[in-house]
C-alpha cells in the first residue's frame, strides 16, 4: 500500500464545488471525492501554515506540542515527539516530500528519505506545475515499492496570479476591475495591514478597485490547482498504482476573502479560514461515495494512518483515528473542535454543532472584542456576537477553554509569544521602519495614499501576465 498526502495550502472549503460552491472550480477534486470519502466538517487544529503542518505530522495540538506560532521565542519541536514520516519510514515505506517547509523549520525534513526542496534562492514562490512535475518524476522512479509521498501545493495562496485562462471564467467579461469610479477596495487599502500586503499582493495585481476581481482570481487559482491534481492522479493510473494508493487531500487552513475585515489572508478563527476540505480516496481500502458529517481535525490524519499500518507509539497523540467514520457506522466520541492561531492575531476557540466561542489574547492589527460567541447554526457568517446576550453559556465555554489549555501544563506556550510581540506585527513594524514610519504613527492614520508616497513608486498600471513562483507566509 502507498500513501500520498497532499497539502492544499490556503484552500477554503466553500470554494470547492463538492463542498457546495456554485461555480465549477474543482471538477477533478469532485471526481476524487466521489471515488472516496468527503469530510464535510473538517477543521484546522492550529494555524497558520507552519503550525498546521506541525500538528498534521505529530498528531498533537500546538498547546500540547508547544508549537503554536512561527514567531519568537520559538521552541524546537522535541525530538521524542512522534513524527509521521519517521514512523512510516520505520514501518518500511520509502518516504519522500515535494515541499519547501524545510526552509522555514528544520523539523519538516525529519523522516524523509527523499526531500525535493521546492524553495529556490532565485524565486520566492512555488508554482503548482513545478510541484506536480517533481512529484510525477519521483513517482516514476519509486512506485515499485510501498511509499509515503507528501506533496505541498501553494496555488490558492496570495498573490493570486493563475496562468492566463484560469480566472477569466470566474469574472464577468466586460467588467473593468480597475474602474477608478469604484471605491470598494478602500477598506482593504486603508487597513492597518496594508503595508504588508502592498508588497506581497496588491502591487502584483495592478490598481484594482473591484474586490470581485480578487475573488475571481482566487477561484482561478483553485481551478489551476485542480488541473495539477488531475495530472498527479493520472500518473497513478499510468503506473498501475491507482487502486492501492491511499490519497489524502486537505488544506492547512482556508482563506478569508474580506470577511471580518481580513482581506485575502488566513487569520481569525472564523469559518472561511478554519473550515477546510478533507478528502480521502483508497479504492482498495475505503468504500466510495461516502460523506462524513462528524467533526474531524487535521491532527486526526496521523492516528488514522497509524491504525491502517498497525503502528503503535508510546508518545501521546491528541488526534483520533478516523477509521470508525471511514468504515461507516462506528462510534465517534467528538462533538466539538478546538481551534488555535498565533501569527497576525493570537486567539483560541471552540466550535460545537450550534456555537462558536472565541477568545482573543492579542488582536494584532485587527479590531476584535476579547470574547465572541456566535450561534453558527443560525448565523453562519458569524456576525451577531452573543457574548452579552448569553453570559452563562459564554462563561461555560470560557471555563472549558481554560481547562483545555491547562491540561498540558501550567505554562501556555502562546503567552510568551504574545508578550514578545506577534510575529506579523513585528514584521509590520520592520516594514514601516524601512520607510521611516513608526508603528504608532501608522496606527493613528493608516492610509494607502500616504504609505505609497512614503514607500515610493506608484503601483503598476499594467497587471502582470507572467506567473511568478510561490512561497508564502
Ligand atoms: Zn498555509
């Protein structure tokens, strides 16, 4: 048996057709889902990218492993933490990654016999076609013996620059995305986070005035990613390993496309960022056509693989094996998920069938109430904060969250990072200092016009036509 674990960076669930989107962004992912099992209520554990993948590979919440952020002080992942690629290599699988996370944290190379590093000193971004090509090349050389291959796609991550022909089908022809009479982008352009995204995103798209244009470009990236997955899957057919290869596809986090004042980025514990796609297909091992509606999380992938390979570990694991759900009819003990983030903001939350409760330790560049409570079942947009209307319920959630964090020890690993300054707030401070502006000055009057004048150079008149390679944050 072979396993291919595919991370779909920044892919929010409701932009997949098989998760209910009304546009044809994912024809091939829909096919894969119909051949396997789709988890309708899959959630992140910790976000963003680095901590999400750490949880995926060690099966632990960040509060338990100590890895809650990619800021400083940043503890090393203890060597004795169980680590998926290491365990699979010990179990006799040839392990390989097509990825660039090793550039960010050294532990992402652990256990891989082959590590195809997609990072290049000349290119900041990683293109899905290059990822696919490397994965296909590796498969052609190694498919004859059981393997574990991890493949990491970055395509829906900003900047949204799909190749020509991909986003056009999602944007009305004849509509002018640069119409100077339109001011719908002003809130994003004059947001506190603007200096960061000016360089990473806005300047690469041209003087856009229509938010729908960015949304269409995001959809175009998803459609492009879908083509990459088709090519990868066709290779399995060509090599004759389609039947006995367990394909696991999931996002590390979603993306907020303006919701909650988060403009084309992934922070906040709201649904667009925490509700992720998770699809498994293994023709030889999992019945086709299933949909699972129970709550599952990223940290469940590791114990699921362990159970299939009969791997036992003495180290603690927080996730639960999904086999009772994959096999159908099994008892599932979880009725809630726990959520955590510590990059742009520091927050924790609980999601149940009806409610979501969020506590923000540090709002960073956003305006957030310290506590939020939403009846998500009736308020899917999470816009009506019930914290004052439902004080008893909020109190019970607060107590539950405290007890949940406290079970791993007296010190919460998120607190020193908050005390030291959130990593992206520190980065913002650095960006502003480069143009001679203090954070305090910027906070008083965040204005795109002013920052552009300070940083020099207008945004380009023409949108770029060449897709740069990718990286991300
Ligand atoms: Zn990510």
